[in-house]
DNA sequence: CAACCTCTAAACAGGA
DNA sequence: ATCCTGTTTAGAGGTT
C-alpha cells in the first residue's frame, strides 16, 4: 500500500503534511467532543485567511473547486498553507474547519442528489449513504475502515477513474477509496459517470483538507497536538512524542492497528501506509463524518439539556461550557435555534411547532428521512403529512427507527416516516399482551411522537380508519370492550412480495443490513459518548428467537425496540423479543389505566401465534416466512 | 398509464 | 346531547 516512488514521495511531502495535520485535527476534534474540557479554547474573532476565503465553498462551485484543486494548485496551496501555519489563530481554524466541514457535506449531498437525479446513483446505495451519514458512529466507521483497508482490488477501477489523480499519487495506489466511497457515495455502482464522482469527491476533500490545514495553522495551540507538546507548525515528526495516531505501540489510524515499536517506526509506517492516497482520503473523509456525527449528537443533547432546564425553570446557569466551542458548525447551522428554539418561527418543524421542544436537529437517521423531507414539505403542506412511505417499505425498519430515535420522535414535531398501519402494528406488538384498545393506541401515538400530540382529530381518524380497513388488525370483543390485535399473517400478506428472491431483494437486504448495522453501531457510539439516547438493550436476545431473528439485522432492532414505554414516557427495554412471539391473548379486562396496570389475567380470545413479528417486515425479510409457521 | 397503496376527510351508526 | 368507537366512502397523491 501507499508505496511511492521517491520522487513522488518528495512531491507528496507537503500534501502529506497537510493531510496529517488535518487528520490530527480531526482526531482532536472528535475526541474533544467527548471531553468537555478539551474545548476550553475560546474562539477568537474569526479571521479567515485569504486563501481560505478563496477556497470558501460558498464562492465556488464544485466544478470550480475541481478546477481549482488541480494537483499542482493543490500542492501550491498546501505549501502556502504550511507557510501560513504559524500565523493562524485557533478561532479561524475552528471556524474554517467547521465551515469546510459543512460545506463539504453539503456539496457531497448536492452532488449525490445530482447523481440521483441523473440516474447515476441508485437509490439503495444512497439510502445507505444517508444512513451512514446520519447514523455514522465511530464503531461503524471503524468497520468501514477495515473494509476500506482490506480492499486492494478496487484500485484499478479508481486509477482509471482518476482523472484528477494527483499525479503524485498515481503510484500510491491501493486506493480503497471506491469502496470507502461506496459506503458514502455509491461510486462503485455508477455506470459510466463514475469518473466524476471520485474526482470531485476527492477534490473536495483535498480542498477541505488544504483549507483546513491552512486554517489550522494556528498552532500554538494545543488542540491539534495532543497535550500541546508540540507546536504543529513544527514538522509532524516532532509531534511524535505524543502523536494522536500513535499509542501503545500501535498505529491508531483507523482500521490499521499496525504495531510500531517506536515513534520513528511509526512515522515511517505513517508515511508509507497512510500517505495521501485514495484510501487515506476516503478514511479522512469518513473521519469527517465521525466528527460531524459527534457534533450533531452533542448539539442534540445540548439542546435537550437546554429544554430540560428551561422546562424546570432553571436558568442555564452556565451555558454548557462544553457546547460553546462547538458552536461552529453545529451551533452555527444546527444549533442556531439554541436561542431561538422556542420561538415559533422554527424553520424545521414540519408544521407550526406545537410542541415546544423541537430539536431541529434530528437525531441519527431521522435527519435524513424525516426532518429533511418534512422540512422541505412543511412549507407546502401546512399539516405536515407527506407521503414518505418508501422508507417504511424498504430500508427503514420501524422497530429500528423507533428504537433509535425514540427520544427524537418523542420530542420533535416530526412526522414519523411510517404508515399508520406500521405504527399501529408496532404499538400493538409492543404492548405486553399484544393487544391494545383504541385509546391505548392513541396514547401510544401521543406518547411516542410529538407529532401526534396535535391534530388529534386527523390522525385519530386515520388510526381508526386503518384499524377498520386493514384485515391485519383484528378487533377482539371483550367483556368490557374491544381490543385490537395484529394478525401477523395478514400483515405479511398485505405486503407485496416485492423482492422475494429478486436481486432487488438482495439489494434491499444489503441496504437494510447496512442500515441496521450502522444504527446498531450508532447506538454503541452513543453509549460511548454517554449519550444514552436510546436504551436499547444490546441484544439480550434469547437464543431461540435469535435463531430466527438475528439472521437479519432488523431483528436486532426489534430486540432493542421492543421496549416498553413507561408511563413517564421513557423508553425502557423491558420486553424481550420473545414477547413478540407470544400468542395474542385478549385481555379479560381492557386496561383503562393504560400502561402499567396491565391485567395479568388473560383470556385466550385470539391466538394468532405470532411466531415472531419479524418486526419489520417492512424490511422485506423473506427468510422467516417458513419459520413463521 | 393503470393499479395499488396510503392518507385525509367526512358521513354515519351504535353505545356509553 | 355529547363523546367515543367503529365502519365506510371518496378523493388526492404517491408508488409500483
């Protein structure tokens, strides 16, 4: 990997420096997000470097960027930036970093959208990409990196695609880039236009790196170089004593873990194995995603805290010290509501924010499907209901989605991307007895979704309508009334056998898997960062159920989603997945006191032995069908 | 383009 | 009379 000819190695020196500096900064940022203290550095008045301004994405189109970033120019720019390193301030560095980060992602998304429009990018990969972007978490990325690092073969394709190839790199090969990008941007699946994507993408990344590097020049500060032992301006070898990428005798480069006896060896390794090639580029970009995800998460949690304190009439005595430094990207664009969150004029909530707390930054996966869309539609549809069922049908298992965005949906006035039928079914299956009265279903909706705390007439009518309309919902008479249960068989039937066995199924399965795994990892990441958004019990799944369910990632989600919501509204995983497979019994006495007081005495009214909800059939798992019986 | 799905809205009926 | 529950119909809009 990354073996380069000497001449080219020389040519890459500057770029390498830039990349390393960027990498360190990224790492520092990422780690800093978890440790509030690390952000103590105050922002100095922004002073964007000239070259920085020049590179400002706002001022140039992607095409221009691509042109601007031709290899020679890039190198020149990098050199210039290196020279400027000592002059820069941290404030400008961070701001520039954030700006570039945001811009990069916007550009990427735009580009992807364009590709989609042009039909160059299949939707599935895009969905995967979205989920990656939104559910990205360190552990996910680690895996991604591992994939990336394990892909030698893709390089040829990339070489061809590399019009831009920083000529210096041509020999650096082992570009696993396409693969990494595939998770991010489905390049590999591009028919013919694939050439453009890698090029631009990488160009953007380089652009970002360079701009960052430049902005980063501020060096005296610590943040970049751990423990601030070395001024960054110094040659990267110098920072070796405490290199962020080196620890415990091994390379900390994502997915690498190569053993290096000493710093010298590590530096060599770094230069050889992690030179500025496509793979490193992709990895670097992935790291960007990590950082952004953390930022988003932090922003979200901060806002929640804010809302909590507001609710409790606590004056946010100290405005979240750890949050301050972050105000860049997240606060700038995402957190701007921090101060104006509650004022009605929220741009984001799909409708007039009926609920005070409307984290406009949605959590993980929601961002993609829900918020963005609802946002866009919100202007045209006052009520907010938009047809967005695709996710329901394909890649977004309701269980998974709900599990992961439990808190989000609870607080955000965002319409969940599921059909009423799916939601109702989920509510029923989630209940201890797998049966709910209409009122309980209502309560579940309002409890779980802020969105359903308003327009009650509308959605309640819809719920009733769905209950009556769909055969999968069975009304069971009771002594005191009626409860609704789910006829799983009917529900499955209801679903068109779309992709059974077809390639599309495979695709969906894959994307589903990707999504699931990402989400799972995302949860892990949240746990890591002490941001217990969702309390999904990490698969306390019994072997029996697991045998079937665990075949599909979606089932993991089920296990984590089968959470019982307490009356206080908190999600608590009290139900094991098995409970999904309990036969449905009809309550002898419907619970008028909804949640906690659920009668134990059951009357076997209906016995749809739901083998296992295989919860999101939405996910198109065709496998369990046999086992269902 | 047609068929299908989903949502919204509304009317209506029966029971509490 | 009012509200809740449940059924049914119709139309719009999206998806396949």
